[in-house]
C-alpha cells in the first residue's frame, strides 16, 4: 500500500491517529483478545480436544 501512496486512516479498525496509540491497540488485542486463543492452543497441544 505504501508503494501506491495509500494508507489506512486513524479510526479505521484498530488503527489510531498516533502510532503509539496504534501499538497500544495491538497490544490490547494480544493481551486481552488472545486469552481464549492461548487456552485453546494449549488444549490442542495437550490432546484435550477432538478435532
């Protein structure tokens, strides 16, 4: 996108107006949003789910 001089504006999804705030948004997704995913990955690794 950069090579085509295009970008996502702040407020579009998790993109914020400031890069630091965007990094915080991504950190939040990793910290809070991935808790269930981490648990399910562990369940798969420990053969505790039926695929």
